[in-house]
């Protein structure tokens, strides 16, 4: 017999509140609403700046994916859940008569909106983004309508008459209201796993930070109560989930000790790791936990802001990303670009592998019930092109999408056609999105 526990039932104790993962033993709110125990569809959108090295991005042949190109090889283990595309374009990111446009802001602004950024240094305007349209549709069924994350400061100057806001936001709640991202994993963790600012007292936070207590210490009694009432398969899921929460919590606590207060030997908990690689992986873990607990079904992840000149010394060089993207077809610059591209894909692969290990109803995984879009609003960074965008899609959307294929679209097919197909697959009642002309064919199972 199913235990009557809905999505708002949590493991609670002293200001802590852990949402439960998807378990077949629990009668979820989705089951009550639809009469089915089928897990919901989660939408995740990744953005990387400055384009990619195109010659090693696209598969050689269309149709079934057999051998992945060099840049995408870290995803070989998930090939059956991968869709690659050739020919997608954001015409709305092109200059369209604006000869002074720089391309970076327009690329990011149009990526999930399919709309053209209004040229202004103050009163920004583009359009609602796909993630926020999905959040409007399902957001009332989760604790948070959407989750916006990033790993680089959103500060950016205006350029060529365009507001710097365009370069630092891909999620737009309204045409004039961007959704800012959070880059502090400690803040995200507390947001996901507490009762909220009113329920979480300063004393509780101080107690947990000072003694390095785990969130699980506060909810252990509740966890044991649930464990004793669910099936053996769900006991395994619960243990896997709690272990994951503790691991993320431990790494955040470790990363929080990077700085010390001036004139004091007491460590200051910053929350943002100095190690950028660890920062990226923590954000991936938090997104997986948010989806696993159905805390949200829509998330965006801006790896770094558009036109960033971040460097990657652990790859063996210190050249800035933006500088390298203006490669002028120099062999050494292109080699370093390939290294950065492949590194970004390896971080995506880290998250995808995590999603594949999360079991859900009917023998499916979290990835099976998700759609993860990854790409850039620029194709070739040297030319600031927005034609033939580097975009891939992972997941099966609950079993309604075909995957394991390379779709060669007709030249300059609006990327909005892909965004429209994803929205319609997730049952959002919309006939058009951005500059779409039709749902992208070849995706529906």
C-alpha cells in the first residue's frame, strides 16, 4: 500500500528540511493529479560562451550516432541518450542591420528566447525564455518554479550600445526582467534543504557551520521513520540520496574554508570554492539533487558569462577563453580551444552520469525523465557567427523523444524550432516560440 506522502512532505528537524526523492512507495502529488506514478519531466539548459571549435564538434554522418567527434567523446557512455544537431541558427542574434553589434550579448540573450535583444544600455528587452515558460506551466507543482545557477560573477560592462545584462543572463521571466543566477553553492544548498529564511534561524546556521554538523543529523529520526515504511528498492534510493546530500554538504563545508578574516585566525565560510573545477561539479550535484527531489523542474546553468576571458591553467595554459576564441585560424589557439571545449563537455558528462545513477519509477532513471540542452549562442567565436550553432540534447523526456541520433537540419533552421519541440513534448500548450516555424521534426518517438 502506498504511503500517503506528497511532494511537500520532507524530512524535518531544527530548521532543516530535506525534500524526499522520487520513490514508488510514496503517493506523489503528480500521481494524485494524473493517476499515474510516472515521474515528471525536468528541463535543464546549459550555456557556454564564446562558441566552440566547430571542426571537432559535429558528427561526421547523420542518422544513428556511432562514433562521436573528438569534443563530444566524454559523452560516449551516454550516446544512446544523446541528440546532436547540425544547421540550427538564431537569426534573431544576427546584426539584422545593426552594424555595430558585437554578437556576444545578442547570442546569450537569444539563446533561450529566440528573440532579438533591444539595443540599449539601460532598459533591456528581449522575451520570456523557454525555461521560464516551462516554469510557469509546472512551477506551482514544485517548491521552486525554477533554479538559475552560474559559476562566474555576473558583472559585465556595456558594449557597442548593448547592456552588459545581455551577456550575463539566459533566463528571462518577462521580456524586461532577467532571472539572475546564484553562484554560491552554500546559498543554493541552504535554499534547497531548509524551511526557508523564516524557518532557518541564525542560531541553527551558526550551530551547523561552527560544529560542522551535517544537515542529516537534524533529520535522522524522520529519515529512519520513512525508511522503515517503504519498499526495499526505495530504501536503497533513500540511502543513495542521503549519501549524495552528505557528500555535497561536506564538499561545500570544505570549500568554505578558503579565506580568513583579516587579523583573525578564524576561517570565514565563503561557500564559493577557489577551485573552479570543484565549483562546477558542486553546481552539477545541486542541480541533480534539486531534480531528484522534485524541488524544481526547470533549471539553467550559465557555466561562465558571455565574452569571458577566464583561463584554465589546469589544462596546461593560461590564455583567456575570449582571447583564444578569436583564433584567426591559428593552429595553437584552436588546439587550446578544443581543450576548453572538451573540458566543458567533461563537466556535463559528470552531471549526466550522476543523473543516470538516480533510479526512478518503472526502471527509469532521472536522465530518462529529463531533457538537458547544452550549447552556445555563438558558433565560431572568431566571426561571432550565430549560424550552425553548437547545440546538443541529452535525455528522453519521459520516453517520448527519440535519441542516439545526429539530425542534419536544413540550413538556418531556427533553433527556436528545437525549443518549441521540447516545450510541446513537456505538454506546454504553445504553438509558437520565439522565431519558430514548426516543432523540429525527427525528435518525437
